[in-house]
C-alpha cells in the first residue's frame, strides 16, 4: 500500500471515479470500505462529490453557500456569487455532454490572512480542443496563427 492510498480512500476518490478511471494496481476493497462510515464527516467544506445529473446541483449549491457563510465567514452575497460561478461551470459541463458525470470538491488552505479557498470542478468529457475542432478553425502548427487561418480562407 502506498502512502496516498488511505487519503484517496478517505475522500472516496476511487469509488467516485470508478466509472471514468481504472486504478492499477487496484486498491484493495478493505481499504476502500474502511472510510465509508466517515463519509460527510470531513472538515473540508465540500468533499469530492460526483454529480450524475443537474438535478443534484441545487442541493450541492445550498451546501456550498452554507459552508462559505457558516464555516468560512463569507458574506451572503459573496457566497451566492461563488455558487453562481460553480453553477455555470457545472451546467456547461452537462450542456455540452449530458451523458457524462461532473465532479466537484472545495477545500480551504492556510490560515488567518493567508487562508484561501480552492474549488475543483471536472468532468470526463472530450475536452475543449476536441469540442471546438468541428466549430472553429484550429491552427495545425505553432507557427499558424488564427489570423493567418482567417486570411487564407478569405482569399
């Protein structure tokens, strides 16, 4: 067992990402089950969370606003602004590929004046470049610029 396995198991990383990732070598099942009873008991404002549809988003946004105001002392308006940004990113993920899942985590680092909030949002979609290939003229080399692509098509 590596040193990171218990940390991955504690945040249920392997269980939550099992639909989009294969772990080699596999983490033993007893390690994964060891932390099931502790789900939701973390001091982290929002633990790693899997969203399989937009239906779960309103409840998650309520949790985020509560964590920001109650745990971290953010003013209500600032917490709602953060939630709106998160909502836009997650909705965008589902708008572009409704068959995929999204993942979100929110954690606080540091203390006092050096404290900061980190939010991670991801999905298993095809990526920005692959999504845009059929929509925009993508340069084929580092020397090709967007403008030269535009000029050559106009000629």
